């Protein structure tokens, strides 16, 4: 944890000197890696508890992203990363589990920045996380992070953006009351202690009226509510609006699509899932 805090401090110190939107910006070739090793049971149990996952024997499909979070921070806080880490907004994530993972699997994790894309609100970077088991790619994710800055009129949305227009309203399934300390509790379980999630005062420093829930918590909580979350192998989620804490949200789903809505049917999150693992047969295990 001290190294993660040091990375965040270093990134915050370097952020004012970075100028997002430069046409000559180049992504670093660095690929931070965590050697193969099993999952620590204590942090996994805390993560399952805060997100609502039962102990099915399988690793939650979102958990490798949490395991690789320190690597992502190490990458995005480096001096040669072109975007300031302060103020980066997680806009979307795609997850593909090529097989079901288990806590005893010794995963090797790697993170790298793939592409910079002009966005109508700034510049978006795609960060890739890969988990390998005995050298084979077993799980991967792609995430969009937006650095907001002035842009030229007419700048198009990136190809990775969610389709334009209002999402279809899915049937409501459950209502959740989210406590004020949710961000601190999830931060303790995941290691993501971004100040926008912790306290009203620290959130106001970044333009939010109160602390906001972690986007990855909202995704995980929705997936945990599915009838058989351990069978989900692909996920696409788009973060639409922050969830203020404390607050009340509605989880909606039609079986494959899911949403998190707030008051007045404000949409915070939309997503889709599938149970088919694209390469499950290759590993001889579903």
C-alpha cells in the first residue's frame, strides 16, 4: 500500500506540468507486471462482501482489474505518461474472461496503455490489463480514461464510445440505499483510495458536491446481483453519471443488459453481459 500512495502522490505532483491534447503526445512503452501468484484470501473476502458476491468458488469476473490497479497507477503516474492522473475519469470498461478463474490460480498481471484518442470533451486513453495463467491469456480488460480539456468544435466521439442516444429503460429489479462511507469501505477492499470517493471535503476539491461511488463498485455490484455471476465471461459497461453518497439507486436488468438509475430515472451506468467465454474450449474448462 505505501508504494501505491507514493505513486498517487507522485502523479498528483506531476499533473500540473502535463498538457493533454498535444498532437505529438506519445504513450509510454512501459508494461508494469506482477509476477504469477495466488490471490490473498483476506482482501478477496472483503471485496466479495462489499460488492455482494457470494463465495461460489470462482473469482469474481471484475477482480483481476482490482488486482492490477496498483500496476495501472504505476503506469499512469509515470513522468512520461502524457495525461495528468489528477482528474482522469473512467468512462467505460470491457472485460473478457477466456476461462473461469479461481482464487488458487497463480495469475501473472500486465498493464499497458494502448492508444490515445481525441474525444469531444478532451483526450481518452485506452488502458489494457491482461492476466495470464501458465503463460496463456486467461482474462483481459480494456478501459477508457478521459482527460477533460478544451477541444476543437466537431471533435468526434472515439470508436470505443457507447452508442449515442438514450438507453432503453430496463425493468427495475432492486433498490439500494448506499451509505456515506461506501467509498471508504470499497477503497479499503480494492486499494483505490481516490479522494473523490472518500469524504465530501476531498470530493469538493475536484468539483463534486459529495463523495461519489467508485465506478468499478457499481459494475461489480450489478454483476453480483445476476442469478449466476460466476458464469459471466464478457462485460461491457459505460459510466454515464456519478453516484453521489449517500444516495439511493435502482438496479435494473433484462437478463443480459443492466442499468443503475438514480432519481428521476437518471442513468448512472449501462452495461451488457454474456456467459460465453470466447476461448473456453481452448482451456478445456468453463
